[in-house]
């Protein structure tokens, strides 16, 4: 065993020293409990109104999800939120070159990216699709629900109206505007009404993607249920006519096959009668 002796001290082996340091380090580790993960984040945000007005650049800094300092282009310098953030903000504010770049970001970063992405965001237009669906059987003299389903449009601003014989209905319930996963939206407008013959219901939609309002008409007589019943009746009538014609043809063929030509027994033959004693030689 190899040991190291310190000058002027008793014999303390290296193994004992290592054991003592190990115990002390374990004790200090349990007492301190430092966090297992340190996370530093920096976020650059651009805020603006329609048309890019009021462009604002906001730079935020976080440690473990706690914001400690930020820069606001409307203020023009960094602001500290914590003790560390105050010191860091003071350091950045005294860096002239860095502050020039940060202040210019409202144009070099925000305005530049706004103009680049504007055709795909602010100027993007997708026209809506409109479909009218009755949620109950379209029967007269009973309350019915007519749903105008408007889907696949962008941007989200839209106006949907229900018209009855070209007069706007006020008893309309609007469902919550829903956002699809493809940057489009959908919304339902529900009308509760009593259907009457010859009434025309119109769902009118106004959207920035349309040059004029989009109108879809619906009538009880021409509804999907009524059309289905009408088609069913027509198909039944056609099949009935076909069966009658086929049966008539089969009947005529069978009748023709059983018809025979009957000839009277005395027609077409000649009978010769000879007296009993005539024609014999004596």
C-alpha cells in the first residue's frame, strides 16, 4: 500500500482523505439541491395592426420560464424585471453598437418579414363554401331547424344572414367560430322556423374574398328529402311500366304459340260412291 504523509502531521493515508472528501461532497450535494435543468430563452415578437400600422418590436429574455429583462421598441431601451435583469439591461443599454442593431430591428426584422409574408397571411383570401341542411324532417306546420354550414374561408371575418322570402330573419343562432388545421375557418348559422309552401329560404354570406354576397336558396319542395321521395316515386313508376310491357310481350308470345290451323274434315277430299251391282260382269 502506498501512502502520502504530510509534513509535520501524523500518518494520514490517501485513502482516508478520499473517503472524507467523498462524504463531505455528498453532504453538500444533498444540502444544496441545485436544479437539474437550466433553461435560457430569448423571444423576438412583432406586433402590428391591419396594414402593418403601429409596428412594434419586443425582445424578451427568460431564465427557467421567468422573464428577467425585455426590450420594447416603443421605449427604446432594455428594462430589467429581476435583480439579474436590471444588471443585464444596464450592460446592454451601455453597448452602443448592440443598441443600434436592436433599435433597428423594428424595420430590419419586423417590417421586412411582414412584407415578405403578407401575400400568404394578411392578403390571403379563400372563399367560403355554403351548404344548407335541415336537421329535422322538413314537414309543414312544425318547428324545423335549418342550418347554414359555411366552411373553408379565410380570413375569419365573415357575415352570415338568413332570409325568408328576401326578408332578413332575426331569430338566428350562430355557432362558435372554429379554426381548421389548414388556416381556414367554419361557422354555422341556425334558423328555427315553421315551413310553409312556396316559401324560399336564403343563406347570404358576405366575405372579403367575394366580390358580391354569396346566396344559396332552399325550398321545402326542392329539399333533399323531397327530391329523394320524388326520385323514388319516379323510379317505382318506371319499373312498373317496364314490368307491364315485359308481361304483355310474354303473354302475346305464348298466345301465338298455341294457335293452330283447323281444317274441316270434308274439305279438300273427294269421295266416289259406286252402286252395289254396277260395274260387275255377269
